[in-house]
C-alpha cells in the first residue's frame, strides 16, 4: 500500500473515533453516557500509559502527543511495534480479546488522552453499527500494517529499511516548522525499529548525512532528499 493511501485510510479512521463523530452517530442518551464516563489523562515524556501484562480497564484515544507501543523479547531487548499519534485509539485489541495487554504504551513526549472505561466502550460498539464497522476497518488496517512490517524486515536490506522508516515517520508524524520529523529517537530506538545493531544504525545515519540525504541535530532528523530516499528504499508514495 502506498504512503498516500495509507494516510487517507488513517485519517478516515481517526474521524470515526472522535467526539464529533460520536455526537453524530450515537443516540443522545448514549452520547451523554460517553460524556459522563470519559476521563482526560495527561502523561509526561517517559510515562507509562499501560504496562505489558496489565489487565485492560478501558481504551485510550490520543488527543495530543506521540506514544510508542513496545514489547520486551526473551533477552530483555525492547522491540518497538508501532508509534501512536493524535487521533489514534489504543488498548482495544486486548480488551476485545479478553486478555491482558500484550505490549507497553509509553509517552514519547507530553501526551493527553481520553480514557473510556471498558463497559462503556463495549456498549457503544454494541449499540452503534457504524462504530462497530469502523472498528472492523481499523483492525483490518492494522493487520495489514503488521503483514507489511514482516515483509519489510524479512526482504529489505538494513539500508533500505532505514530509508523507508524515515519516510514513514515523516509521513505519519509530520514535521516541525524547521522541517525535522516530529519525534526524537535514540540511535538504539532507530536500530530497534529497522532490526539491526545500534552500531550499524549509527554508521548508516552518518552515511546518510554525508550523502546529503538527511540533516541531523542530536536526536532530530530532517529529510533533505526525498527522491533519493524513495528510490533507495523502493518505496511507493
């Protein structure tokens, strides 16, 4: 799937899971129930939103900020599964499966989220067919993303993976006024995402910088040559 189509689908799903959409889709009684039950929670950078293994008590709609979902492997190494941004919904999969959370959610910067208790979220899915259908679309979309990740890690070289992930992060998270991608990642986190050793990630970032593909300021990265990164990563835009 192209980045452009992926972005359009994500934006459509975000529109289905916000307060304005709930106001339109739900009956006045159910919408008032939603308003009474929701809580606004705030997290600082590094705060845990929920822990791997924790019993789900509800779902989280991100209103502001960026978070990451990660899981520790058998040797204690963290594996970043995906990033969550404003408009995303998290915590629903474990809740719908009736199991404990299978990953950890952590704030990458200051995050504000709407927390909706389990019983209210499940009730809304039961009474509103449009919301239930949007939930099915979201699950299908994220299943497709997981399949793409498997292919990404199995078939591309580390250099190709770095090129693609930089383009994907920019597409998904956007840039600041100076053009830097709106996320600050350590070299270890970048290595984790592209499936390589930290030393290899440091060397590749340095090579990309020397080749004029990116600009680097500490942990911040700006893409300078999109066309060359697209060709290098064999990315469909």
